[in-house]
C-alpha cells in the first residue's frame, strides 16, 4: 500500500481520496478552505454523493484518511500526489489552468522525496507536459518527479459505485515505471487498466465525454422529429439500442445534459480543436442542440398557457440529475428564470439540491417541502429532474392542482397511466395525453 496525497477536495478529489483509502492506501486530502477541512475531518462530506460520508467516516476511524490545509504536511512521505483541483471554463470555452499550475508550484516547493504526480483534473492535451516543466523549473530539493495522467470517468450520483465497478482505468505517462506504479495502486479496484501515452490519455477524457454528449443531443433531435411524426422516441431508442454497435446507454430523450463535465468539456474540446486550426463542426452542433433543448418545456408550457402572468407553476427537481445536489448547468437555471421573467409564481421542490439552489436561483423562487406541497393549487407542473421521489409519486397528487397539466422533461411517467388518471400530459418525443373535455386555463 502507498502513501498518497490528493490536492483538491471537490467532487473528483474527495471521491478519489476516499476510494483510495477504502482499498487500503494512506491518503491525505489537501484543501485551502479551513472550514471545509474541519467538516471533513469530522466525516462530513461537503457534497451529496450516496455512500460517500459513510466511507469517509470508516476510513478516518481506521486512520487511513486525513485532511489538512497545509501542503507541507500533506506531501510529507507522499509517494504519489494526485492533482484534483478545478479547471473552470473561461469565456471562450477554454479551461482555466491557474489552479493546476499553482498546485504544480506547491508540489515543487514542498516535496522532499522522489514522487509521482498524477493529474485527475480534466485538462487540455499537453497540460501534463506543462505540469512537468513547472515542477522541474521550481524544484526546491534534488528529487525526481514523474507526471502521469489518470482521468476520471465517474458519474455524479453513482461515483462510489463507479470507482469499484468502472469500465476501465486510463493511465497515461511517458514513464513506464510511473505507469506501472499507478496501475499497482489501482489494482485492488479490480477494474481493467489501459496504459497509453500521456497526450492520448488527456484526449480520451474529452473524446469520451464529447461522444456521450453527442448521443444525448442526437436522441433529443430524434425526439423532436418524433413529436412531429406521431412516433414514440422511447420505442425508437429501444430499437436503436438493441444494435450492439449503438448500445442503449445515453439514449434517453429529455431536456439536455448539464453538470460539471459535459457542458464544460464539449466547449473545451471545441477550443482545443480550434487551437490546432480544426473546426469541430459536429461538436458545435451538439452544444447548440443542448442549449436549445433546455428551453423546450417553456415552449410546451406557453403553447398551452400563452400568458403565464399570475399563474402558479410547480417545478419538480432542480439538480441537473438525480442523486446529486449539483446545480452546475442544470436546466432549472434557465427554466425558473424564464418563468419568473414571464410573471409566473414559481414553486420548486428538490429532495437534495434546494440549499444549493437558494444560493444561485432567483430570489423570487418559492420552495416547497415535497411534491404534494409544490403542485397544490398549481396551474401546471414541470418535471426537470427524474428523482425517484418524483417518478414514484402517486398520480392522484396531481388532483390537488388547479388543473392537472404536467409537462415532463425527463419522460418519468407512463402515457397509459396518465390517460387513466385523466391528467393532461406532455413529455419529450412521445404522444401527448389530452382530453376534449379539458378546457384552457384562463384565470
């Protein structure tokens, strides 16, 4: 087992550090936020991720997991140092590498023994070479530092599970010795390790996310055509997915992708391509389709209710996906703002993300304590996140609405059940449910 340091305790860094401690390594996680570190030392996770807090507490108790704000303390005896700080998006879509470069300088100033530096942060092709140069130029001690790329492929909401059940672990390095050590560190996960050159490893991360984003935008375009042809996108996706060359993953039509990875990484890859004078037209289309798709529910709502002023609209789900409190690039940012700007009274509910939402969403947004409270007296309900609590709700809850109009951006409900319950229902790429006896809302 190895002594490991992880710099950065955001989503990637914390999950990485906790998972490495779970398989037996001694891990010290480093973050400059003192309050955050104090919380983590008590086993309190600053992010919502199923299973993470329990695993943190377990390994803190076993004295395999530590947290500090002091680089010198964190790097002491570290054989391997993971860089897992943020690479936020710049206005032009490129990745801001200021935090990564600062960590490289901190490593150079504080390491006292031969060390392997592993980049977990998502960084443009060529960044690890830059990290190597910064470290070599600033080393305070006569030690050897090798750099490797080990991109993450975790899904928010199932990151702990994915750590132990992933498809592959990618290791890129120009040093065979360093690559072998990283492979050895990850061996207890029982996940296949794919070793390659450092630039190829950097590219694999961007290419993977861009391809998945492309599948999502593709099926969303198909869904828009299906609506115009009275076809059912779910049947189309199922038929497509049975083809092993295509597969059934990421073919769920909806209101687009969000979160910390797909939006940022697609734009960054477009910028990376532009830097070598290549126009990535396909990926530009993917981004454009996704931006358009996020406004789909507003379009559907306004077709039914042209004047939203004074209407009470329930919004079910705020996080960009279920099982996370992450609000980054969530459809709710666009949808709730447009509703409020149109004069609607908006009442939202999310099982986990409401505290984060309150920090960034419009102050006029109201919050409910459950689905029932949110829809009570509402003129329409919009489903933005496919939480189990939303998908499994008793449909008679919609009887509490002023009018049972549900516009579902995640295709959570059965069309047949909505018909049986006489709920006017509009989803994505599927036939709508309406009734001749239902009248337009005029109040």
